[in-house]
């Protein structure tokens, strides 16, 4: 029995992975804030997950009745985080587009998001432990 392999844990794990990737991207942006011609990067995950949950992706998919079946089309799954580079804006005279104040705000927001993901995983593990007769 795989208690930690359900879709909610996989989604939370993907969220944690995205927050880690976002942390590295923001840190890289801040570290290169004075580098001429550097273009900032950002990580998209929550928007992709929201699109997946709303069904804004391909509607054609095959039904699998066994885990060994090969999936056909896009099945409902957790999307992977994507890194994109903003090449269209300029913030400084050296054509760098990093705004340190904005990056610091994004860093704090990402930390809060990461903490929420970790707290949710902890609560789900606690509920499973109680449900299986273990102690809290």
C-alpha cells in the first residue's frame, strides 16, 4: 500500500520542488542584479496547476484501468514547474531587468508559499498516522 503516492502528495511535492526552483531563480536574479545585459528568470507552477485543475489543457486522453497501461494523450496530472526568462523589459541603463526590491518581495512570498506546502504535508502525514492507528 502506497499511502504517500496519492495525487495530493504528488501535487504538494511538485509545489515544494517548484518553490525550491523558484528560490534558486530569485537568488540568481539578485546575484546578477548588476550584471550588464542579464535578464531575470521566473518560475511558473501555480498557474500551470490551476490550468490543469480547470481543465484548460487538452481534453483528449485515454482511460487506463491498470497502472501498467500506457497513457494516451494528456491525463490529469501535476504539471512540472517551468522557468521562463523575461527578455522584453529593461530596468537599468545596462539593459539589465532585475529590480532588487521586487525580487526580495518575491523571495518573501516564495518562503511563505514553501512553508504552507510543508505545513500541509505535515498535516496529511499526521492524519494518515492517526487513521492507521498510530500516535499523533
